[in-house]
C-alpha cells in the first residue's frame, strides 16, 4: 500500500448532509454527467442518486459490522468513509438499483448492455457489473482511494482494476472534479494526480 494510508477526509461527518448540502449543490451545482451511463444533467432530481463506488454494504462487510452504530464503534471513521466525495458519483436511480449488490468485473462480450433502451453501455448480471470503458478508470481510482485512505480491502480483481486505470486515464472532467473536491473536503485522490501509483498496489 502506498504511504498515503490514513489520509481520508475529516471534514464531512454526516453522509446524508454531505450529499444534500455539498455533493449536489456544490460539486454538481452546474450539472455534469452520470458515471455509468454518461448521461448529462443540469440539476439533481428524483431520477438521479449519489452512487457510492465502494458501496456501504462492502464497507460494512470489510469492517465486519451490521448496523451504522456498530460500524461507528468498530471504526470511528465510518461516517467519514460514507460521506467521502471521492467515492460518490451521480447516477441514474434505476441504474444504481441494478448495481447495488453486484461486484465490478469483466462480464464478457456475450453479455448485452443492461440499459440499451436508454443508450447506456453498462453490462450487468446478478452478481457482476462492467461499466462502459469511459467509466472504468474512474471506478478503479475511487476503489484505490478508499483502500489507501481508509485501509479498506480492494474488493474484486486488482489486476483488472489496474488495467482499467490504464485503459481509461483521468480526463479533464475527472481532474477538475478532484480539484473541486479538495476545496470541499480537503483531500485529493492521488491516483488521479498520478495514475502510476496504482502499480504499487497489491491484493490483500
């Protein structure tokens, strides 16, 4: 693990407030595009949700706790993990429902897009989800960030994530988002600043 472990954010302690008061009005106040489908939007609404790349369920599993209160006792940084903007991306609510319990991976060419009806190139089975190519690097770098910042295990195939990181390097939008998140919560994602850091990672 690179020497940036324990560098998670310590400014946003309430996940709900972080989404309602910071994520939508400040990080995406001018609109943006959804992560998995690349759908542009100008404002938040019921069709959109703040989607955690490293899911709450995965965090609880890693901490071996069931309830929020238990998790907070096990790790006092639990709520900071949930509120961390680097792990949150806007997504269509119907898409978020499809990926909630799935793990990232390579679905294979025979698996059709789950949301072809809305022009979304997202492959999903009950247990596996493969994002469109333009989102793969974002996903990998968010997982790497949560691993290095909070000591969470890398859930899923590290080598595949490292490939995604190289396949889809940070673009201008991701870099600008990193800059803005630093202003909002005081931390940067070092894997966006230097994607080569991912080569130092090892599977737990």
